[in-house]
C-alpha cells in the first residue's frame, strides 16, 4: 500500500462532499430520513464546514490523501504559533482501519518534532479516533460539551 499526499485541487468539491458524507452516514441514517432529506442536510452541513475552514484556516495546507494513487481522503493542517493544528483528517470508509491515518499522524508528529512544535487538535468525544490520538501520545487539554481539545507536546526550541 503506497500512501502519498498532494495539494488538494480546489475544483474537487464532489470528492470532498462524498468524503464528508461518508464520515456522517451512521448518524444521519439513524434519523430515519429519506435519501433526499439526508443529502440535503449533508450538503448544508458540508457547505457550512467548508466555509468555516476557508474563513478560520484559509492559509492551511490542504492535501489529498492517495492510496496506490487513488483518492482516499484529505488532511488539513495549519501552523499556529508554536504548534501545528490538525484541522481535519478524513478517509473514505473503505480506507479506514488500515493504518493510513496512523502513518499520516506519525509523519505530522515527526515533522513537529523536527520543527520543535507541538501538534494540537479537536476531536468529537464520540469519535473512535480518540483512542488513536491517545495511543500516539496526545493528551486532553480541555473539553466542552461536544469536543476534547488535545495536544502532543514536543521538545520546544530555545
């Protein structure tokens, strides 16, 4: 399995919607809505997330995750002072639980160590990735009703 990254093409919104919908399918299908209602809701939420990311993280590095040259997901990171922020990482369903996210997170951690920066992120409390973050050494630094804030500290520079 060859995992690579490339800059995300801004004209590939169809893939981003498919990816977004795949991360929300379980919670949406539990609502009992028909497919048209589900898609309308998902598109509304997708557009809100996209606008938020553009506003809050306009300078972030947005990359397409490729597995054996096939689009598999995306990773969005931003430099914030003395840390890299993992804004978003998502994989299509068929690519989850195969070590891809773990590898990419380890690469981000290695980059942060080289640059003497921490890595920070926010994760929904019910997200199974929480256990991955903890295994990789992230610790909870705060929480609200929906999210945990987490950080992986590295040796900071002088």
